C-alpha cells in the first residue's frame, strides 16, 4: 500500500508542476529562449522567450516579467510584460554607454500562484565601435510609406549624439515631429533603431542600411509601429541627402 501511495505522489508531481532551478516553489510552466546576450552602443540584443505549460492539464498561471541586475546604462523593453502560458515575450536590451563587462542578469517571473522565480542569463556589454562615419545632416528628399496607408514626402534632419558613440537622432521621424534615436555601424553600413515609445503612445523599432560617397548619402530603413492595443504596422522610409 505504501508503494502505491508513493507512485500516486510521483505521478501528481510530474503532471502538475516542477520546482524552479532557483527556488523551492512548485511551478506549472517552463521558460524557453534564455541565453547569453551581447550588446554594444551600435547593436541591441534580444531574448525571444517562450512560456509553456509543463503539461496540458497543468494549472494556468498569469505571469508578470521583470529584470534585475541590469548594469547602469543598459535599458530593457519587455513586450508583453505579462501573459498566461502558452505565450511569447521579447526582451530588447539596449546599451546607452554602459561600462564594458560581463554581468549576470535575472529574469524575474512573478505569479500570484507560485510566487517569484528567478532565471539568470549572461549579459556582455561589448566595446563601442569607433564612429568613423558621419551621416548627420539634412535630408530634403525623404519618403515614407506604411502598409496601412500611402506614401508621402517629408524633410528629415539627422544629428549625432555627442555623448554616445555611433548614436544618431532622427529629429523629425517620418514627419511626426518626434525624436527617435538609433545606432550606426560604420563597419557594415547598418542602422539599428531600438524599441522606443513616442509621446503619442506609439512604439517603434527597426533596422536599415546606408551608403555614402563624397556627395550623397542614402538611407533605407524598415520599421514597425505598434499601438497600445498591440496593433502593428510595417513601414519603410528612404532618405537621400
């Protein structure tokens, strides 16, 4: 009879939960996608996380995500910040002139059912790329287009950020009048626009390329906008100096 009771207990644990590597709390979910991340002022890093149930019959927990242990100068954007498994979440890490080094950062997963559990990953802050190219200036021949509407012309001005290597500011981002920052990689001619929220509550992010010669600089960027209701729109803009 004792063996029979022990068998039932083992089956119940395997079906309905497991213990986190970082606490004694029984949880009903598992986290996928954690790994080492490297960031520089010219390149953000991303964790693409997946949260799934241990088993199909496991209790559903609403999870809230946060980070601890980020070094000064590194910021994080978590989208979405909460959900009920199965769901996915993207964490964008951006280097805003942080000190170089290797850091242990903790993903904190909070649930009213199983409490707080911590999952660590390694963050490397790399060496900034020397800013040996300059794409700052006025771009009177600028065109933008989104999938939800037609194209339009506008005038853009790009400025260098004097405090951070390779950081640029779009002063009139696609004619919105808002400032959006990005990072240039002079080695491969690319632009990275980290996820950032605008005053109109729209979140934008994107990537692009640029080419320069003695007389002309051309920039092409693909970017995404997202509303507070998580409605996304795919867009592009081109700038010619």
